[in-house]
């Protein structure tokens, strides 16, 4: 891949990450008490992880096993966020046993 095209891809990915970060900050400020906010934040986390894996880690050219492990790793944080947001007291009770 030519350097110029690679630089444009990385710059676009970085700008997308900044935009997603600013969007999540705005959503957290304006909609802090709504019940659907953890779902949106989890989706933003997943998108940001996918962009980082694709553009900066280049998971699409890695060995298939490594790519699958990375996909699972990217999915764990948003899933954990959703579980703790909606079932936090139950998880805390299970963890304290």
C-alpha cells in the first residue's frame, strides 16, 4: 500500500475516533439520565475498537486466529458495560459471594 494512501486512511481513522469521543462526551452530558445511554456508549466503544483494530493494529492482515481473538477482546468491554449497567446489583451480589 502506498504511503500517501496509508496516511490518509490513518488520518481519517483518527478523525473518526476523535469525533466518536466527542459524540460520547456530548451524549453523556445531555442524556445522562436516560436508560438507553449504556447501549449507545457500548456501541461507540465497539466501533472505536473495530476502527483501532482495522486501521492501527491491521487485524485484517493478521493470522485468522489472532484476528478472532482480537474480535472477541473488542467485544468483551461493551458486553461488560451493558451487563454492569443493567444488572449491576446482581453482578455485585454474585461477585461478593
